[in-house]
């Protein structure tokens, strides 16, 4: 057949069936081959070949035919099948549509969680680890200090200087700076978030070694709970203040906590080099600036000591502590340049240069204040004798320091070597080629030497654990006292007494627990008496423990014991009084603070340490969280519990609507807590609501009617009124002040107090018994006292307006009609009635909402102050003070702003000032929100800001909706029917 006739004009095959033509060709070829074989030679074929020969030949022909045949495009196979490639025993799945997000990798990398930086091995130190452990056995050779101060004033850099002087690290400032900032979030944000301890061996000027327990704390005001934990462990504080910025809001908060914990303060004026390199002040002006900073700190201590309770003084005397370089409790330092000195240490340098000429102490007494040095007569005088006379501090300290800085920065290498040679400064050849900051650091480190000035100041002004034990125990211990008690053994720091430890902080481990797959926690504690050993069985008492209620007591075993040094841990077998230790295996029941006691201590001798003092701070910011995947709710709840353990001031709760709420002290605080919830403790993606604040409820007048409430069985009746407390009483109640001493309450009024609420001991509301013996059976009333107190605390914990705590209200019991039969006046009848009568008395006393108000401090150049006023004015804020920083081009604006209007304030302000303004804010007080929250005539328009008189109504309704409550306060829920009829007869409505 002609080949052209088998295809059409488009090239498609139209000939006969391919299979039939192939059979014909195969048959023809076979016949030809057989005839050829028959003619040539006889064949020698086996039986197998005889059977297979014709078939195999036909298969070959079939394969050739299939290779040459035309296959449609959709039937072509360019690649072998998955079964041919992987084999029949491998299951292959073909997915034609991508169901993964672009941000999600197809093969996820192995996730290794590290909560903090950790050294693989113990670093080499200038002392042996065993020598450190032996020093800790002697409390007189221990100093426990906490470093406190404002944000970016150089606390962590100062700690770096101490670590560099004792550790043989290949020190790289960029790699190892902020050695105590171990949390990954701290490294990313460039600020301390957690308090980090270090235990070092430091030498004094006399080359005697001491064990120093140091705690580096955050400077951001949102993390003052970490500062409170640090001051609880310490016997003294190093207050670090920037020489340019002076006292800031973080400095005030740190001083307040030191005064509350009764610990002495050493002032470190840091970043002195900024006066030379940045501000370029003359030496005389630099002296005035340093003196101003010191006086500013002293005036702050004086003011805060007067506003605190009388027992807040750091010493037994009533006068506040005075800081002065002449007393040795003021140091001058530069953490970046790694030097620190006091008047005594600088005088000792002169005494060593001119041996036998004068005693160092005599020169030190003349190096501060109005003491002038006359070069011509080489004498000191209280007044300048000639024009060339300068203050001794300027002549002997600042001018040499200025010259060193000027020469290192401005001179060539050869001239610099000649200038520094008389000072005994000799560097390696390669060191002279370093950059100016590194060269300054190397030169000044040799000039000043090791930080012995700090050690000598601590030895002189900070007591040892043995010296400070009595003040410490009297302040924080709540338990039996007297001879033979635990108090006596702790005051004597007796190592042979029963073991007592105080836990005030939990630290997360650096890796996941291999058993549970979660991050484990370890308890950080101070040994108060006795010795703690690995494998010891102890009892853990929570901060709510009492001898009457032992629910918060649990046994535990010390699985491991370490000295916690931020990035590494030194394992030890035992530790004695005064030591700071990290314990494994005892954290299961600890939330907040705890007391660890030896099992041999009997029940009647047990006591606990009081909880941390927040110094008036309270968590007012809150957000609601929920998991993106609802099935991961248990993981989120477990993560919230862990966040609550590692962030001391955080609070988690569940609203009636079922939403989970996280409360913190500020936006930065909540941001860090949510980061840890997502990445570390929960490992779950969560949705976060818009931030809001918590409110309080109060009254502004006395109840207009005597309000009563009957029990369900109509056998008992309680009558009560509510009235506002005097101004300032609520704050002092929370601070633990005494009413008789501060507000002249008589003995009868003080004894009539039944309870405080909602906190049992430090509540801001009072329940008083104002009944008369002639009208009320006091014996029956006392029998239901506990039930009435429980109802009162329940009511003040969740107010009637929007389920927020009640504040600054005094409830008076005026009358009580009680059933004589005990079965009819049980707690199930009295508690709800007491709560309901508290609500009815509250609602008839002109209830109001209270909102938190924050104190803010803005530091900005002078030309940005107008923008600060503008932004504050749009957020209901007002300025208190507008002052320039002495000796600097900065202005400090101090203002008040409602917390609910402070969200995004910092971003807004930086936008208006091109990033030149720096803001810090902290809770200051509660104030009444303008308007009546129960005024139903107020219209609320959506997406429009409410005017000032409508704010209370606006806040109440939105809060109730968010919590899943009814639209308005239900009168029938809190008032008896007889009470409603009585109100109608009197013409009273809510």
C-alpha cells in the first residue's frame, strides 16, 4: 500500500489497523527465515529452545512494532511511573493541589527550643570553683547585692565589667556584652527583661577575697516586679544613675523598692564619659553636674522616705540614708570604658605614686565639696585664695581624667605612647592599632586597675547576711517568734539549725524536659538557716499557707543544687546560710513566693515569708487570648499557667463569657508575656484582642436608704449602708499603714472593723460592725461573722456595675435579725444575703467607675516639648512639670494620662517628634471616671468618641458586653421585693 494514502492532509494515520498489518509482516518474515535455515545447515536445538524459539521471536517483533507506532500526545509517558522508580512495596501519593500556606515549609526543620543562652562548659575564672563554694560557707565573707536603676543607665554593662575582671573569656564586647541578658527576647530588644544572678569572687584593695552574690535587674518600669524579687534576696543595692540623665522614673521606682525592703543603697554615677565625649563640658561644669545628680538622688530618697510607711527606712533610725562621696557610698564609673573609682581609691593611687608623703584617707577627705587647692602654696582651703585655685575634685580627678581622654582620642600613636609611659600604661604593639573606643578601654583599664573600689564600698556600707539577718527576718518572716523558734535560728544564721529557705523567683530551664517535652522550672532561693543538700526531703509552703489551712503545703525532694551564674550553673552538694541557690524538683506547687522547710519542723513551729511588695504597682492592662485552633485550648491554658509562674505580676482569669484574660503592668510587659506564650511555654498560635484596662467601682456619697436583704428561708435579715472612705485610706490600707496612727481612728472604731476586702489583709474596703447591743443580739451576730465576711469579700471582688473590684468603700452593718436556730442561719443562707445587701447598699450610694491613671515621663529636646503637649491633649492627659535637665540639652516632661488612653501613646509621640522623644509610664493612682454609669438617658453612638460626661456609661456598657453580661444592671437581681417597694414609697430610683 502506498505510504501517502495511509495519512490524510493533516498527517493523521488512516490506514488499516496496525495490529493486523504487523501480524502479516511477522508471518512473512518467519516463513522466509525458516526456508533459509532449511537450505543452509541442520539446526541443533534443545527442547527448551524448541518450545521458546518461535514465541521469543514474535515478542521481539512486537516490541519493535510498539516502538515505532504513533502514540497520541495525551497517552505519551515521558517519565517512568512511581511504582517503577520506588518499587511495588512503596506507597506513593500524588497531590495535584497545594493545600499548605506559602509561609509553611514542606519539610519542617527540627525545632530545638532554647529559652536562654547557656555556656556549654564552665568558663575559666581567676579563682577555683571549690574556693568559691568554701567562701559561701562563711556568712561574714558574703555580700548580697542587687543592681537597680533606670532603663539604659548601664547596670548590665557594669556587671559585664565585673565578669570580665574574673572570667578568662575571649572577651568580645559585641559578642559578650550584656552577659546577664540570657533570654532570647532580651538579646533581640537590647534590654533586660528578667533579673539574672551572678556569684563571683572579688578582691578588696587589701587583696582579701569575698563572695559576691549580684542580681542584675531590668530598668524598664513595666518589669518592676523583677526588681522587687531582686531586692528581696539582697542585703544592699547598687543604684546606677546616668551622669547625664540623672534621676528618672525608673530610678524613683527602684529607690521605692529598696526603701520598702529596708536595704541600704550605694550610688554609682555611671557613664561619666558622656560628660566628656558627648556634652563636652569643662571640668568645673562636669563637677557641678555630678554634684547635682547626687543631690537629686538624695532629695528623691528624702521624699520617698517621708511618703512611705515609717518602717520603710533602710536602717533602724528614722532619718533617711544620706549619700555622699565623702562617706564612701558614692562611686563614679564608666561601664563602657571599664573603670570605677571612689574618692578613697583615687586617693590611694596618689598615695602609691608618692609613697610616704601623705595618708590616702587624709587626701580623700579633701576631694569633695567646697575644698579648693592652691597650686602655688600646695594647700587646701574652704575658699579660693587666688584666681588659679580650683576645687580639689576638679584638680586631682577630673582634669587628669580629661587629659587621658583627650590624648587617647586626639594624639598620634607615637606621641600617645610617650604621654602614657610615665603613668605606667604599657600595651602590646597590636593594641595601639585598635579603634579609639577599644583603645580607651584598654588604657583606662590599666590606669584604674580592677574594680576594688566597688568591693571596698560594699564591705563598708552593705552588711553581711549575718549582720543583716535580724532586720531581714523581722521584716519578711510571718511565723512564731521567740526562743527556740525558727526566727531565732535565722537571726543567728545557724548552719546546724533546721533548713529554712525563701523562694522568690522561678527560672525556666534552657532546654526542654526530656520526660514531659516541656520547659522545666527551677526555684531560686536564699538559704536563711540550716543547710540544704541534694536529695533532701523538704516541705514546700505556698504564700497562702496558714496553720489553720494546710492546703498549700506539699512534700518535695531536692533533685539538684546549683549556684546560678546566668549563662552557666555550678553544681554543688550543699549550701549554707546567706547563699543563693537554684533548686530542681521543688517547683511543682510554687506560684510566686514560697517557704521551704525541713521535714523535722513541727506544725506549730512553721511560718512563711510574706509575698513580694509591688510598692503600689498593680497590673491594669489586659488582653483576651484564644487559640487559633480551638483544639489547642489545653496547650494554651498550660502555657498561661507557665507565663503566670515566670512573670510574677501577671494575672490570668476567666470571664463569665468564657474568654481568658491576661493582665500585666504595661504594653511591653504584655508583649513579652505573649511572646513567651507563643514561642516557649505554650507553643501555640493565639489570637489577641484589642488591649483594654481594668476598672474599679466606688461610691461618692453615703447610701440614701438603709438597705436590707433577707435570706432565702426568710429567717434572717441584714441591714447595711455604704459610704466612701476618707481620702488616702485605700492607698494606705494597701501599703499596710495603721489607721489609728495616720487617720486618728479611735479605739472603738478600729475594733469595729471586721474585715478588709477584697484582699483579706490588704484590701481597700472595710466592713464595720455598727450595730448597737440594745438592738442586735451580738452573740448571734458573732456566730455568723465568718459568713458575713465571706459575702462581703465576694461582693467587693466582683462589683455590681461590671464585675470589677470595689474600691474605697466602707460598709456598715446597722442591724441584723437572725434566727435562733443554727440550722436556719448557716453559711449557705448568710453568704448570698451578705453579698446582696452589700450590692444594694453600694447601688444606693451614687456608684461610680474608677479608671487607672499612669504617670509618664517624657525626655525630649526642647523643640519637641510642644508636640508632647499636643499629643497629651488629645488623650485626656495633662502636664505636671516641664523642666530642663540641668547640664544637658534635654527637657523632662512629667504628666498624667488615663491608662485607657495610653495605648499607642509612645508610637504616636515618636511620630510627632521624629523619634526624638523617649517615654516611660507607670501606674500612679485611681481616679473617678466622669459621668454616671447608671444614667440611661445618655445616648451612645457607635464609632464616635464619647464626650467626658458620657465616659462612665460608655465604659460600663462596653465592659459588660465584652464580659457577656446583660446590657444594664439588673435591679431585681440585687434588691429584695420589699426593698424595691420601700424605695418606690420613698421616691428613690437608681
